């Protein structure tokens, strides 16, 4: 993947988008953060292997 495709993710930008599911993973997939669009009853979720 080229550097142009990668963008810095900031918490404020993620929190603004309430209509989408957000998946953030480590480069080695050792952890995953998921924030669903269902507010108040599903998530956010964090998993570390």
C-alpha cells in the first residue's frame, strides 16, 4: 500500500462519523478497535491477541 493511501487517524475525526462502523487495527494485527454505528448499545470493542 502506498503512503498516499495511508492517513493519520485522529479520535476527533472518528467520533464525528456516527453513521459508519470504524475498524482500526495494528500493522501486525495484534489488536483491533471497533466502533459501531449503533450508539449506546453496541460497542466500542477492543481486542488484543
